[in-house]
């Protein structure tokens, strides 16, 4: 169990100091409660060049390392919305997301959060996420316990292994960064090359939040991260553990841009 005190956050998310508006009920396509770990992962700038759409520009960085988003855990109480009415399915599954903050992407206006890849162990969510949203989801067996998350390869061996430990300092700055990043327009790329925009609404108001630290063991073949991120154990102090964060997703909007 994490050792630092649980906290609740109810501040409005901001990006570059400007308040961001959550999704209105009529724009929500799906919703679930997420329990897991969210972290800021530094990845070499050069390694991301082939991961982002042509013409895209990374968000501000130091020229060597770029701060990316990684989130993994369990989605529960999943539901879809039709005309604003919720249709609960009672499903639970595991999911991992890698997001790359962009300053711009060609003719698309403003900053974006590009979904570089996801893993998921529930096939309908994989199909829906790829066909409509371009989230580049890959079906893979996963496990998530109190302190360890694993994504298996085709042989049943962990290709991604994360050990989660407690951390006493607050993590409020990281939470503010996460809130700002996930409130950006979300960009995916379908298999036909069409770029698709959607929106997240990660509501931490009723979530329990603890500071965290990660030890990551990424093996070759875990394609959601560049090869430069694999082959060694890394410790990340920029992490938070959340319980029952409400994750809403808007309807997708295909753009007229192909990548």
C-alpha cells in the first residue's frame, strides 16, 4: 500500500494558465472509473521523431528529453452514452496508455496530446479505440495488483513491468501537469492514416490520490515505447497513484488530414 496520505483534488485544470472546460454531458461517448498509476516519463527527443505524425512539433522540452504521459491500471464501471443517456455494461479491464504532448500538428490548430500507443486486454475496447479513435491499441494479457502492473508478450512473459511504491512528498505539481495535458485535444491516427480528434475528461474530484514512485522494466518488443526506453530498469519519482478517477471520452471527429 502507498504510504503517503490520500488527498482529493478539486481544482479546475489549466493549460498555460488558462482554465479548461470539462466535457458537457451531450458530448460524452463513454465513461469509466480508472484506478492505477499515472506518471511523467522522459523519452529521448530523437526517439520520438518516428512516433509522431509528419509535420508535428513536440511541446517544449530541453532538446534532449521530452516529457511524455504514461498511465496504466484498471478501467471499471464502463458505460457508453447514447443521446446523453448512460448505458452501463459492468465491464472491467486493464489498459495502458502512452501519450506525447505536441505543440502543433500541421494544419490542426493549437497543442494536442498524441496517443502513441495503448495496450488493452478487452477486445471490444481495442477494436473501438482503433476503428473510431485511432488510438493504436494492441490486445495483450495484463495483470494489475496492489503494487505491480505487467503487460505480457506472446509467450506470456512480461514485456513491460512496473513496480509501484509510495512517496511521501505531495505530487501536486505533477497532478497539475497531468490535468493540463489530458485536457488538450486528443489526437489519434487510424490504420488508414486519417488523424482523429477527441477529448478526455479526467475528473479527479472524487478520486483518492497518493504520491508514487515507479520502477520500470521495459523489455525489447514492447512497441508502445521506443527501443531506447527498453533494456534497463528505470526509477520515476514523477508518479501518482489514483483510485476511482472518472475517465470520460468524447465522440471522435475525423479530420481531413492523413499522416
